[in-house]
C-alpha cells in the first residue's frame, strides 16, 4: 500500500518534476511503471494546456496536483487543477468517441488513449471550482 501526493505551480517545468517523481516511485514498485507513467504524463499535459488556455500567463499562479494511491492490486491516479475541465457537452462527446475517429486530430487522442489503458476514468467538478480526472487500474502487481 502507498499514497503519494504532489502539488506544483502550473508551468511546463513542473511537468518534468511530476514525471520524474512519479516514475521514480512507480519504477521501484511495479513492472507496469511505463504504462502508468504514460497515463500520468498525458493527464498532466492536459491539465497544463487547459490551465494555460483559461488563464494565459496567470496560469503560473495556479496549481496542478497529482495524487496516487495503491491498495489491493489497484492503483488510483488523480490530477486536479482549477482550469475548469471539459464542458458537459465535450464530456458527452468524449464518452462516445472512438480512438479510430481521433487518430487524425491534434487534441483528444491522449485522453482517449488513457481511457483505453485503464479500467475506469472519471471526471468531477467540486464546489471550489476544481476539476479532477481520476483513473483506476486494477491488477497492478507491486514488487515486494
């Protein structure tokens, strides 16, 4: 069992720090570290891009939070930001989209690839205006 949480400013250099910290932990724990690191990276990039689109240069005064927890062969990964997330219409469209339809597009592929790699993907808004993307992957073996 483990819990990990890291919150950093919303800037490009933070992605490298998130990636390094998550990969270091996952490499020590599981053979699934490459796939899980890819999932984390895609979620972080989406968060950064959404924050910059919404806040412009002011995005640096916002945060991105990465949370991971592992228990009973299941890992949960969350990325939280204040960029507002996807509109309800976009969420509905995303739910119906297939990977084949997105191959020629610039945006949306990463999140759809993540959705196909994990067992569950949820997107939630909270009362403070934070948006959370949470994924769950079952059957993850941890090194003893």
